[in-house]
């Protein structure tokens, strides 16, 4: 089925638009999952990428710093901020935009805690001392339970 919106997001040079679409979808979906459990979700967004995170989310006394990445095609690696992997409260969430019945659906994946060290030690695609590389194989699907991000706060494994 033809999908002009999906084709737009998938076209060359639209990665920033894909990330915004994934961010807005993520915030809507995690809000809905929190509401379904009777929990209030606190959200703060960063307007620029200087600190390694795109959004801060909180439930009860738990606060998380989330870096969101997105793709709609063949992407298999992403450069992420090392500071997020060093933090017990940092997560990387990848949104995969998919064409679904003429609409766009976002499937979510997070960096598995056991892959944080190998990702941290992997050089980024674009050389930069503050970044490292996450591979698609480092991820686990979290579609049905985005709130698991609050359960999966890793032990501090990195310097």
C-alpha cells in the first residue's frame, strides 16, 4: 500500500525528522502505558543534543535520561553519547519506523544492559571522543512494555 508519509520519512536526508517522529511516538506510547497502570509520567525534553539525552522521564522517584535514535530502513549502527552508558539512569532507545496499513508504526528497542560495555568500547562511525557505537545486535525489543525502562536501570559498570 502506498504511504506518502512513510516515503517522506524514509527519503534521503530525513534522519532528524525520523528521530522527531520516533520521539513524539515514544512519548505518546509511554504516556499511554503509564496511564493504563495509573502512574503519572513526568517528561522534560532537551532542545539540543549537548548532554547526550533527548528526553528525561520520571515515574515516582525514578528519573531516566533517554537518547532516542530512529531508522526506517537498513540502519544497523548508531553513534551515542558515552555519558549515557556510564549513567545508571541512562538508556538508549531506538525507534524503527515501519509502514503499517498506510500508516506509520514505531517499534521500540533498547540497548541490552549486558551490551553496554562492548558498545561503550566500540569506536563511533564518526570519530568523536564523547561517543561510541551501538549495533542493532545490541538491542532488545520493548514494544509492549516501555515502562520496563524503569525496571532495567543498570548497575554502574562503566567508569
